[in-house]
C-alpha cells in the first residue's frame, strides 16, 4: 500500500492515533509506577533498620526483595509494550514519510539509555541490596540496631 506522503488512510490514522496515545500512556504509567515503587522500597529499607529481631529483619529483607522483583518485572513489561508501540508507530510514519517521535538521546557520542532501562537497573540494584542486607545481617557483619 504505497501512498503519497501526507495522504494517510482512515484506518492508518485511527491505528496511528491509538498507538501514539498508548505509547504516551505507557510512559506515564511507567513513571507513576517507578515513583511508587521507589518510595515503597525506601520505606521498607528505613523500617528494616528499626527492627531488633534477626527473624523480622530477614522477613522484611525477603519482602523487600520481592517488591524490587515486582518493580523490575513491571518495568520490563512496560518497556516491551512501549518498544512494540514505538516500532508500529515508526512503521506507519515510514509508510507516509512523517516523523513525530523524538530522536534517540546521545551523551558524549554514546546512545543514552532509556528511562525504562535505567529503572530496570535501579530495581536490579535494589534486589542486590536486599540480598546483601539479608546475608550481612545473618552473618552478623552488620550489627542489629539497639
């Protein structure tokens, strides 16, 4: 279906508008989810250092790990949905010779990672932190709060 640039069919216009809206909704959902999860993980971490029982500390560390795992999985899912939507938008734009998506960002000649990639890294860092705290508290390398 080769059409002249600028002459978009009604079906493609509807599809394009829906994909473009979904792409931005996913971005908003990702940002909201990230804010909530970072606040939740930080709160759990602060609560951890008020506990005096190694069993309670271990339980809270395990909960923190699973909260961070959920953060990672949700972020990764949003990232995959956004990539698929962006690719479909790009296909429609290429077909009609238009370009509305932002170009990739570069930092000192290197492509900067996307926000979802950074959030996946943050969630992996939180998971590592929880495992490290669990191990260190159980090996008594970190003393319990008094």
